[in-house]
């Protein structure tokens, strides 16, 4: 089972954990040849294997005003359990903070987000823009 760790967008721990992945041509291909980016306005959720520090996937989340936006993520072998652990960590972090969660999702992963309450806002050939609003208490 994956362990999800939250990291600041410019933390040395983040860079050392994901650099081998975000610079790997196969993983860039997974991301439709779009480069990964980060800054101080990002928070990353990184899934590690229990037994070692092997990275199983990551969701970078950009914080903008009232929104938290998932974009340009990676999950090794598209493992559903890793997707769900990462997505649940993001939901738990930001919905309680009153943020609207948005995501630019590869069409192949649309069902994972739909199952977690995201709704389609717009569709393109390779991606779907999705949104999940926080629940009023």
C-alpha cells in the first residue's frame, strides 16, 4: 500500500524524490510530452511504496485564490489504488480548506475522478477539465 507525503513545491525533498521521474523520457511521454513544472504556489502529493523510498506517483497541485488545481500528474502503471490514495489525500487537504478542486485529467483516468465526485467542465481530445466544489457544512 502506498504512503502519501505532502511536499512544498520548491522543497529539496521534492526535487530529490521526483527528479529521476520528471526527467525520464518515458514519463514525459506519459504526460503527452508536456514538461512538469513547480513553484512556491504548488503543493505536491507524492506516493511512496511502503517498503522503500520508491516513488509510485505524484499529484502536483497549484494553489490559486479559491482553487486548488491538479495538473500534469503521474502514476506508475496507472495503478488504481495509487490514484485513489493520491486523490483522497488532495481532497482531504483542500476541501476542508474551502477550496474548489479542479483537475486537468487524461481521458484514460476520467473514471477515477468521477468516482470521487468530480464533474466534467470541458473536454478536449486528450484531456478533460473537471471540478469538485467543497461541501457546505
